[in-house]
C-alpha cells in the first residue's frame, strides 16, 4: 500500500502533464477506482451501522456512553466544518468568480446542510442520498414575462434537494439512537440486537 499510493500519484502527474488523455480514456482509467469505491461503500455502510448499534447496546452504562459519543461526533464534525470554513474564508478560493450573496449563502448552507444531514428522514435513503441546498437564480417579482433576463433582474433562491452520496453522519446518529432505544423495548429489542453481527 505504501508503494502503490506514491506510484499512482506519480503516474497521474506524468499522465496529466506529459501525456494528456481524452475524457473517454480517463473514464477507462477511472473504472477500477469506481468499482473499488463501490465495494468499500457496500461493506462500510452495514458495518458502521451494526457495529455502532451493538457497541452502544453491549455496554451497561449505554446511555452515558451513547450521549458522550453523540456529543463527540457532533462537536468534532462542527469543529471540522468550522476549520474548513475559516480556511476557505481566509484563502477565498474562487473569489474572482463569486459575488457576495453567493458567498454568504454558501457559508450558511454548509451549516444548514450539516444539521439536516444529522437527522435523516429514513435510514435507507441515508445509505445513498444526502441533503444539499443549492443556489438558483429565479426571476425577480414582476419580471416573469421577460423571456431572457440578466443577473440584475434575477434574485437568488435557496432550493432544497437530495444528491447522490452516503450520509454517514446521519447513519451514525440513527444507529446511536437505535442502540439506546432497542434495549428499552424489552425482549424483542434484545433479540434484534443479538441478530446483529
């Protein structure tokens, strides 16, 4: 593994600068990587959910540990997002191409998306979709009849949507809550926990 990572990096740099490839050729090279990522996600999702549930239910003081773990996950995630936002605001990547309204929306949207992804609407959807807000330009009130509008005649609107991608954070929160609640249901809950690997 220690040899393959630098070798792949070096080969990628050589191909990028000395042997430019077309989009179709890049897709052929990317195909094995897509298969590997799909296999890892296929293993990771059930493993994370079942191990968190069994870990929380197997400890006697499960409530305290589950609450501490949940707080740890939430605080560490918020710290990671805060550090990322601070670095983005300091370095301002892409600042030449964005206006002030979009910059404000993008900072607010990151926190909003994070909080919404903490509580997924259902576990199955969290396996392959995550919540994401998008900025869209819509006609300003009173300008709906103009066929082609410039940006000054448009206003920014926040549109909620779900995009492809695993919502790992939501699955961990769901598994923690399930791990706390399953033992409280009595014998049926303990039977379900015993079935988990």
